[in-house]
C-alpha cells in the first residue's frame, strides 16, 4: 500500500512537471465552438502573432467573457493595431487580453466614455486602479468586433505571464479540434560557409519533394560540401476552417542526432522583431513566401529555439553519405516529416560575385553616418544583423539606400536639408518612400528648423514629396438642416489621398463630442446615446488635419429632439 501511495505521488509530480500550466483555470472567452483564423506565434509581417484569432462566424457583437476572475488592469483604444482592447489581470499572475472589440460591457463602457470626454480624445490608454473594475469568471466584459487592424470580424485572445510574455492559450486547456497534420510546401538548402555548395552552387536551392502514401515526404538527394542548413515553407490547418495557420513545433535530426528544436509556445515582445532574422527576409520581400530557416545565424536571440546542436548547421565532408530529417508538428502532435539524403561531394567553387566599387563597407557593430549633398543617413550601431557592403546613392532630392531585402533591427534616421525651399513650399514637404512601381508612401516626418527627418527600419528609395491638399469630409447619413431625432448615430467619412489623416476634432454647440474612427472605412461615428447633444438646434463643427498639417473644416446645422 505504501509503495502504491509513493507511486501515485511520483506520477503526480511527473504530470505536474509535464503540464506546468493550469488546465481548469481559464474558460473560453466565447460561448461558441472555437475555430481559429490565426494561431499563436504564427509568422506575421514583422512579428510573431501573440495570441489566437477566434472566428466569430463573420459577425460582430458576440458576448466576450472574462476567462477567469480578476480586475481590468488596462484599456487601450487605437485606430490601428488591437483597436479596442481589454486587459484583465488574474490572481494567479497571468493576464488575459481581448482585442478588436466592438464595445465593452456597460460598466466598463461608462468608465471609458467618461475618460474620453475628460481627455477629449478618441485614442486613449487607461490603467484603472486595482479595485476599480473587478470581474468575475463568466462575466460578459465586452462584445466582439472588427476594430483596429483586423481584416475581418474576430476575437484576438491572449494569455500573458507575469513578465508580460504572451503564451499559447492552448497550453492552458483551450481545446481546438485539429485532426490534420501540417502541410509542407517547399524545402530549401542553404550553403553557409565560404567553401560550401549545394549541387555545385553557392546559393540557396529549392529541393524537389515526393509525397509518400502516409503523408510524409522524401526529398531528392542533394550533393553538397561544407557547412549547410535547411529552411521550409510550412503551415497548419485546424478543423472547420480553411485558414493556413502557424505550426507548433519543428524538430530536425542529422544522422539520427537531434539538431534543432523550435517550440512556438512563448516569446517576449522585445524579441518578436527578430522574426526578420528567423525567416529568409530577402525571399519574403521578393516572393512573399516565408521560409523558416532551421539554423541559427549570429545575432539571432530568439528564445523559440529550445534546443540546438551546432546552431542547427550541418558539416558535410567529402565522400560521405548523411541523412537529415525534419518533423513539423501542430499543437495536437499531428506530424509531417521529410527525409533528405545528403551526398558529400567536394567541388572547387569559383565565386564570381563582384561588389561594385561605389558600395560602402558597413561594420554592423558601429554607427555609420552617410552624407551627400543635402541628404544624410544615420545608421546606429547594431542596427544591422551582418556587416554589409551598402549601396548609397543621392540624386537631387531622391535617396537610394541599399536594398529592401536586407532587414534592420533598429531604425535609421534619414535627414533632408530643405533650406533652399521657400517657406510656403517648405510647410507642405514630407519624406516619402518610393515603391518599385514609383508610388509614393508617406513616411512619418518631423521638422526641426530647415531639416526634415524620418526614422525607418526599411532600406529602399526615399524622396521629398509635397502635400498641399486638405482632407475631404463627406457626411454619410445626413445633410445640412436634417432632423436626426430618429437616428442613433451620426456618420461622416473623412479621407486624405496623399499624406493621410493625423487627427480630427468635432464639437456640437462648442462642446467636444466623441467620434470613433474606423480607419478601414475612413468613417467617424458619434453615438447620440452619449447624451452630449441635448439641444434642438445643433451646430456641428469638424476639423480634420492631415500628416503634413493641412486642415479642412466642415460645419453644418442639424436638429434633434
């Protein structure tokens, strides 16, 4: 009996060690079956996804429940990003996050509306006191929506630890049905050392795959030599949805020994930008496909690598036969595997790549200041992952600063001396990035004296541009002199075709009114239930300003009783 008790005790310890996350603490934030349009840590543009994107059947207004008891510790409303977002801190130290919300529950909504009107701002960030907004498990705290940078109605849901690191909510028992193994689309081999090659070439090579009846893959044999690595294009799909989502774990093996493991269960916001080091950034910028590199290059600090042997790099010697395998797993442990035969064959390589004499050598660990004519570029130390030969060209008011296929982990500063412009023109200038098709895009520009400057993490082409046109303002559901007694909302469309909307301010009879801005539809909406509009005759005034400083004014009279 004592032995049985001791055995049960050991099993309990083992189980706890295997599952260090509370399994019955958090409930689902929605009362519908959970179907995902996005998984945790999947590869997004310039970041890893920090939560689960839960489908809401294409609708807004579904009840969003507190995943557990706690208190509202943060509320943030912004035009982009998370839109309307709510943060609940729980007694066990975790914080749950609910984003892209349509609105909050009545108590929280009243708390937020009061602050909107006190600050006279739409975009707002609040940190309520500890006992100001307590919630119980199963309380309705909000309603699902499509605010901020979402591309369709859904709920973005997160769980963060005490260090504010997002974690996969599925670790805590949220069950998502998934009976389909991840899909492998492409396999690439990379020569890494100066003398290495793949099938006689010193550039990455796509490897042909043959799918087997059991769903696994066998790659065509490759001939290689020196230090090499591999990369894959892969994703996963859960049941009931066609969305191509991220995988949960990747393991690689070289001649039977584990080489690397990538576990997408947790990361920190400080490291998420290094997705640009994890993927083949140049391939992504040119082909729009994200190759996950299964080897660790220098200056890659990602904690997602939970095991590595020789940084995942393989040393292939002449006249050898080796085997490399990859296992791609989803959270339910459905697995897709691929076997790659490697034949070691030495071949002399003639590197014919020549670096143009006009290029400047840049040491990544040092700050670099480049200047020509009236344009200056300041690249801070450690902004680059690697030392490079950099292309820097200036022609008139246009700057070409290297290739957009090279990532930056810190922003560089671009400065234009505009002292030779007359004051009237100067007030309308801004710095624009130039696409490969010649289209101009506003880059956040500031002015100090006769210098315009912008900070950016993208190499490419930049030029001076001018915006002398104010924003357009068009009423949507009323006209001058309208009676709006039967309307709950006042709607106005605002837009700016050149530099974009910076801010807006609306008043009725001299009093500031809250107008919520949907950047996807360029719509401002006022809710008459705010009970700010109380007079019969009302003078509405709206001033909208673009990013350069051009303003447009709209005034009208409407009636309501």
